[in-house]
């Protein structure tokens, strides 16, 4: 399945926690099998880690949790607005993502 949001894209968080709604961030990783993405500085969780060996101390670790792709909207790098993403197919069969607002290639 082809997703319209990829690694290194800037996205807007549409829904979710009140503290995260409306934030923007860069996509760090996309998991197609789970249909989720990890966005930089958004959706933090706290994990309690046990000490496994002396070089790795335990404690509380804060990290980003995955966000469903349906809750994200791509921000166009050209017009700098949240936009839907379309696809343009060339005669040679190659595909390019395009912004639905300004028709620029992403």
C-alpha cells in the first residue's frame, strides 16, 4: 500500500491529545504495516525501564509514540500550508506527489 506521507515530510497533527492538536513536526519514521508514523516532538510517552546491566541505567524514559497516519496532514514545502496530496503520472510511468492547493511537486 502506498502512503502519501513519507519520512522527512513536515506534517500537521489534526486530532489527538489537546496538547498535540495543531502542532507541526517532521516525520522521523513511517510504519506501513501499522499505518502509523513517529513525528518529532509530538505525542510523548513515559516508559519505565529496568536496569539490565551497569552501563544502561534504568528509570523513566520519555520518547515519541506513533501517531496514526489518518491523523496527519502533509504541509506543502512550496506554499507552506496543510494540503491534501495527489499523484501525477508521467508518460514514462513514473509518479510524483503533488499539492492539491498549488499543484507543485512535493
